[in-house]
C-alpha cells in the first residue's frame, strides 16, 4: 500500500515546476503588445525573438533534459531548473533591449523544457500503478494553475498601471509588463527551497546509481518494507534484462517512439499554444476591447483549470484513451465553430464561447494525458531519453507555431487558421481510435513488456 501523504507531498512539490512552466510560458501574452509598442520590432523579429525565443530554449531543454536526469538524478535536475526560472524572471523583467530580453527568455525556456522531462519522470517513478495517472497529472494541473495565475497577474498589473500609475515614471507605471515578468522570481525561489527536501527517485538510485540500499530506503518510505522488497526485486530483474547500453532510436523501441511523436505532434497542431500565447490579440480580433481582452483571458485560464481538475479525477478511472477520445471530438467541434465565428463575423461572445470549449477539450484530453502517457510508455533504462524525445517533439512544434504566429495573424484570415487546426484534430481522432493503447492501472514494468517486441 502506497503511503499517500508522503508521495502526494513529494509529487506536488516536484509538480510546482509545472506551475512555473505555465506561468513562464503564458506571462508573455500580457507583455506581448506593450513590448511590441516599446521596441517597434518587425513581425518576423517579434515572432522569432520576443515571442518564441523561450520556446527554442524549451526545445533545447527538452531534448537534452534526459542527460542530467540520468547523470545527476531527477532531484538535482529539478533543483537547477528552479534556478533557471528565477534568473529568467528577474533578467527578463529588467532587460533594457529586445536582445537581452530574448536571452533571458531563452534561459527560462531551458527550465521549461527540462522540467517537462524531469518532473513527470520523477513522479511516475515514485507512484503506484493505481495512482500514477493522477499524481503525474498534478504536473499538468500546476501548469494550468500557473497559466491561470499568470492571466490574473497580467490583468491585475495592467489595471493598476493603466488606472492608477499611468502618470508616474516608475517602472511599474510606465512598464507594467516588467513586473508581469519579474514577479515569477518569487514562486521560483520558493520552489528551489522546497524541491531540495524531496528524496531522489528510487528507480534512478537503483538503475543509474546502483545504490540498492538507498533506493530500497526510499521505496520503504513510499510503500512499506514488504512491498519495497518486492519492487526492488522487480526493478533489479528489469536491470539485469536491460543491462546493456541502449540507443532508444532502434527498431526495438519503434512503438513507444511512434506513440510519443504522434501524441506530441497532435498536441501542438491543435493550436493550443497559439491560443494561449496570443490570447489577448486573438480576443481583440474577435471584437473585445484591449482591457476586456485581458479580462477575458482570465476566463480561458479558469476553464483550463476546472477541466484539468476533471481530467485528473477521470484519468485513473476512465483511462487515458477515453479522455483523448472526448478531447478529440471537443477539439473538432470547437475549432470548427471558432473558424465559423471569425468567418461570419459573429458576436465576440460567440467566438469566446467556443474558444472556451476548445480550452476545456484540451484540458480534459491532451492536457491531462500527454505528460502521463509519455512518462509511462518507455522502459526504465531509456525512460529519460524517451521522455526527452517526446517532449522535444512537443516543443519543436510549439516553437514553430509560436514563431510563425505573429506572421500568420498578419497573413491569413483567423477563420482559415482555426479551420487548419480543426483538420488536424480529425487525424488525431483516428490516431486515438486505431493506434493509442490504454495504460491505466498497469505497472511501468508491465507496460514495458507490452511496448517492447524483441
């Protein structure tokens, strides 16, 4: 029997990396237009450096995040991720030109990418099969909580700056966007102090560090002595069976690689990052006034949070595949109607309603499932590199979509963009129906047996 209190506390602590992830990636939406006006950059420069530079850092962090996870451990990697977030927040807030700003956003992106590798792995490796979905989904919950708080923070700071401090020459009054970005340093510092107190992953201790004594001690804290002994034997057997140095990019691992790639690919071809990053601008295009668009962005964050909580509740009950089916159908309907809303010139509330349906569909489907599923499907000996591949794919497409976002919004009609995303979600639905397996309630070692064909 898993000792729920300890495991939950460690999981929520590590999942706070997701809070910083969500806050860091979306806080730029509030600073987007003020920065564009301040530095008067071209659409290409704005999309390439201001908006997407953090995402290119995320790509690097995700692709190479598995290296420190294996070499130094999940815990140390998570600690230094917090340091990166802190440096990025303070540096971005006090940047004096767009190049320095882009550099510090890149630093934060490294933390985001590495956290999307390290945090789900750590949580999956300390969880029981029965609770793994909900505990790993805490990471996604914290991402959307960070997104929600970032939207509230942006709107609140903008309101105070515009209505009470507009005539002041202080940094808050003239450049409220700086405080929007720099304020992330506070939760980043708290996270660094908290994550220092969690133990190392028991599977990392046993498989990578070859420290059976410490690994068993952590397992005992989580599961009790009898279950810990059973798990130690099972993990050691897996180590013996997979003792050779393995390259994950071989035919043996083709199934988990294909599943991870397609899940991550469709996640971004839904347009989720496009909507979140350009929320204020999209809502202005739909007919909302500038201040109303920031306030409406809060509703996006709120719906995201509520339906993520529902997804967390259902993921170990209904299963990963069922949630993906629900989400895929919701995507198709909502994106099609958003496209129609822009095409027909419908009232802003009509378009916002279906944008919120889109967010709900993502939260209960892809949002709840992606980090859980990718952290489950790779074997113990290649989990870190496999997770890096899946999250790297996710972030490459996220960076590309955000990179071209500003240009796309100035080139194509909004209805065409959303129709494009809707078409890809039809393909996702087919992927879920015909290819995606169910991993609910199955141990990591048993999933490995199903995924790997000798």
